[in-house]
C-alpha cells in the first residue's frame, strides 16, 4: 500500500514537472514565483498544482509538503515568495498553524486554504492575524489562485 502511494506521488511530481516545463515554453519571459504548498490531501494538492501549471501570466515553481514540520524546514532552507497553507494538517491545526509559519518566516505572504464553509470563520480570523487571503480549495480556479498569489 505504501509503495502504491509513493509511486502515485512520483507520477504526480513528474506530471507537475512536465506541466511546469510546458508552461515555461509557452511564456518564457514571465516571472517565476516560488510557492510553498503545505497541504496533506493529495487530491487538493494535485488540483492546486494543476491550476498553477495552467497559468499563462506567470510561472510557478512549486514545492509541496504534507506536514507543517516539513514546511517549516523548507522555509528555513529555501526562499519562497508565498505560502499556500492548509489550516488542518496532521501535525498542526487552526491558528497555531499560521502562527508557527509566520514565526518561521516573518513577512512572507501566507494564503490560507480552507476546505469547507464551516472553516470560513477560522479563515477570516487567520486574515485578521496576518494571512493575506483565504481560498476555498474546492472553488479555486486558476485565475483566482494566480490573482490571490500576485496580490499577496
């Protein structure tokens, strides 16, 4: 079972890499925006990756991790322009997730991802605590995602 998950993850990463290369070939002069995606749901992560790969107005270099601890490590070791942050992760939940991210990378724009309308109250609180925006994962289209990242 774990081997199947690893193989699926590898195929997904290869697909995203190919889409990213295709995007660069379509628009080689667009800026490259480095995005850290912290999302534990593989389906949601794949959807967001596909939306970014389809962008015409910008190129995105995406780093995807499934736990906040992995994301914090990435923030310590790499440079990013924005973080897309799920608020409910295996190792962190709620506003603590945002606070720990902001502590690791003060001033870095964070866009909170929420899965349901019930989570909207938490997402609004996250914006009040310094997140730049919040998006409903199931309603994100490419244009909305790109605009939110650019404005962050």
